């Protein structure tokens, strides 16, 4: 089975002093030990870049472009990056079916990628953002040991 990793998981893996870092590491390791295919999308990479290059004072990590590029390459080597096509049509179906607007539009794009690529589960700290989508299963990292 393949599991999509939400961007919040990727960010916590990069923050060793964050209280969720250990939980994210444990969950990823548990899925890996079960031979799950761990996947990410271009959307994850875009959101990840936005946070890690944003100044610390603006709720970012304040990495330089060079440091951020190293971290992006690490993600690409650790996880399977799903192809982008053909997401637009499915994304439009998801946002209209579930009446998605505003900030949640980004999560809907992850759901569209999951549907297009036949991925049934997402690992996320923000389960409430995904509960409306009946096509997917939400995995809470706190539940994995």
C-alpha cells in the first residue's frame, strides 16, 4: 500500500526540537517497516519550500535558498514523488463535490493526487482537514508505533 505524507509530517521531520518530531519519525519508520510506499507530491514540495524559506519571525524556519535546496533533494531521495498529471480535472471535481474554498484548497489538491494515483491513505497531524473526503483514509501519526 502507498501512503501520502502531508507537508506537516515533512516539516516536523526537519525540526528535531519540535514536540511532533519524534512522533513523525516513529510514524514514518512504522510505515516503512510495514513496507508501505511513502509518497509526496509537488504540492508538498511547494508548501515545504514556502515554510522552510519563510523568516522565523513569520512562522517559518528561515533557511537559506541553498539549505532549502539540500532539504528538497533529501525529500526526493527519501520518498516517491508522484507525477503531476492529470490532476487538474480531479482537483476540480474534488473542490466542487466537497464545496472546498480558501486555504483548504491546498489539501484538496493532495486528495486529488491521491485519487489519481490510487493512494488510499494520508499520514497527517491535521486529520480534521481531511475527514470530509470519503475516498481516503486518514492516519494519525500518534496512532502508529
